[in-house]
């Protein structure tokens, strides 16, 4: 999951979402759920709202590290979190 700045143009948001999911396509399907623009409980970097995106993917370690590094350096990414799902949980989520 990651949060992009809420003051970005819609085209820039769509491009960022596409750019962050592209490296994972080599390892299989990428499920992207765009939650849209939401008001945050507190301002991050003086921005009151953000575009929330949830991405489910399979990856190897080098690809994941590369994308995490890009997100860390990108000023348009306010926060991101990567969580490893166990196989049972991932299979259950894919089935529903």
C-alpha cells in the first residue's frame, strides 16, 4: 500500500501507479485497488489528503528492494508499507 500526494494531477497519479506496478508484471499478476483521494487523519508533509493505492503482487527480493528505493526517493509518495502475506492468506484472498 502506498499514499501519493493529494495535490497531484490525475494524469500524474495514473502514471505513478502504472510505473510502480510495472516491475512486478514479470513475476505474475499484479492486483491494484485504487481507493481514491481521501482525507488523512493528520497532514503529512503539509498535505491534508492523499491518493491511496493497494497493490498485491509476487516478487523477488531485488525487484522489491528497487521499487522500495524508488518510493523512498520519490517526493510524491507520502508513505508506503510492504507486508508479506503467507501462502494460505494469499490464496484465500485471491479466491474471494
